[in-house]
C-alpha cells in the first residue's frame, strides 16, 4: 500500500511527453499573438528591403540584370557624390549642435522659473510637420526683405549702421552735361561764379523725400566770384509739359544728395543738397573744377543675405532642422539630468567647485550615456532627412542641397525614372543607418542590465 502511494507520488521521469504539452501550448499561443505583428513587419519592412536589394541589381527598365553596375554608377555620378558629401555634413554638424544646444538648455532650464512653460515652447515645433516647417522657413529665408523675415532683420540692422542711398534709380538724361564715370558716379564741368543745374530722371515723384521743395528759385540764384553754386533737381514736370534740361517752376529739387567739388582729380570740398536741391562751395579760386555726384547716391539698396543660394542653402536647412529638434534633445537630456545624484553636486559645491567646474567635470560625465543615445538617435534621423531639403531648397539649387534621401527620390521618381539606381541609393542609405541602429539597441540593452 505504502509502496503504491510512493510510486504514484513520484514525479514523471525525464523524457516523458506530459510536461512539454503546456510549454508547447504556451509557445504556440505566443506565436499566435505575435503573428499579426510579424506579418506587418514582414510586409512593411522585410519585403521592401529585399525587393529594393533585388531591384538594385537590374537596369532602369527592370528587365535586364546588371549586377553591381548601379552601385558603381553611384560613385561615378557627380550628383550622388554631392549628396553623399552633404549627408556627411548633416551627420557631423546637426547632431553635434543639437546635442550641445539640448545640454545647455536643459541645464539652464533648471535655473529659471516657469521651466515647464519654457520647455513647452521649445518642444512645440515637434508638433509641426516637416512639410509645414519647410514652408515656414522657405518664407522666412526669402531674399526679398518685404517677404523674408530674416532678411528684413538683416537689412534693418545694415541700414541702421551703414545707411542707404536716397536715389538708387536716378540717372541723368542723355546730352544734359553729366558724364558717367567707371565707378558709377557722374561729373559735370563747372567754374566759380557760375550756377550749374544737374537734372536727373528715374525718380518717381511719390518717392521724393517729404521735405523736398521746388528747385526753380535755387537755379536762378547768383554766385559770387569765389563760389560755385548749383542745384540737383528732378527733370520731370508732374502732369507733363516743361522743357528738358531747364528747371521749370513745378520741378522739385533732390535733397540729401552728396555733391563734391573736384580739381585735378582731387576732391577739395563736399556738401549735401538742401531741401530745394541747392548746394554751394565757397572760397574757390581759379578754374578747372568739376562737380561730382558720387556713386553712393545711386547705390542699389542692400537686399540682405542670399540664404537659399548655393553657398548657404545647406546651413540654412540645418538651421530649420535645429528649430524643430532642439526641444526633443532638451527634454531627453533634461530627463537624464533630473536623475543625477544631487549629493554629488552638493558635495562638489561644498568643496569649492564653481558651476562651470561642476558642469564640465561632474554633470557632463554623468550624462554621457544619455548624450550618446541622443546623439546616435539624431544621427539616424538626419540620415533620413528628406522633407526639409525638398521643400526649402529652390529648384535651381536643389542639386546643391541634395542629400541621399532626396537624391534617391529624384533619381527614382523626380525625373530620372531609374529605379534601379534609386534602389541602390536606398540600399546604401540602409547600410549607413544600420550600424547606428545596432549601436543604439546595444546601448539600451546595457542600460537595462
């Protein structure tokens, strides 16, 4: 009886199939639940990757096998080489700037009141799509100061310090005694004891300064023997009529015009025209004088910076990218900063360390894992940037700003119609992104351990 009970209570021997059934059922249930996700992963990730690898081995029509010809063509095509160069600039510059800005802002936010509101403002651009952000910055970078806010600011600062020419469109009539020089200035012969009239056209009456007065009286003023008088006026009578080359009663003077008296190639006196366009040089002797209207009077207005020109288009687009992603970097680094041991920081302060020493020797080393994750995540992201480059860069400089993602689209669908070469570019982009992704995954696994 006792032996029978002991035999029944004994656990089943190894190798019998009874304990494996619940385990197999659990595995089957796990596979069943994971199957929808696996199907989606295969349809949206695995199949497109395999299809792109296969397509990259065929020609543009997809009918003739060319092997590695598309990969060789990538490195012979100047546009692709420029895309690789621009992608390298993005990878080096954008993540480093974003990580640095995020670190600085995360540290500063801890020192201010209303930190939550400040973080919200910086993080808000993340809610804006790249399409909308591209349109915003395309307008902000517009070269016309009346449209582009950045050039409006640049022009405003420039004009505040350098000033602007008053009459950029003014020019003399042909045969009226004014000779144009190589530097854009105008000269007219003159002599002491005379009054010279310098008529200009090309200025709209509505663009005249508000204090401009008629030039008729100044043109008839007499000059002493040792002085040279004259008037610079708009040789145009509103409503028509009048005589060319003669100051009529309705014609206005051009105030604020710089005038120089030149003798033997040397400027001996300088003055500025009055409200009626008149000017006067006194204390002159002899002859051989000329009156000069310097080129600065006619210089075109400063139009600002060509942000979207070939030289600055890539830095300009990187600036738009920084506006979007700085809040992301700040929030992640701020979360890591909040988890730092405060006793180490307080101990450093008690030992006499200043804030810069604490930041450089304690905060940054402790935040190194977080900074690495943020940097690598941004590297992965900038390798795939497409929207901003495609939208912000104008058509004429599209090739100067192109990166691998935009070049892949242009080659495949944007007019190139060579999906074999486009697939090869996609495979190249995948190969560049995979090492960074693997590094990031390993970092996450090590941090969980």
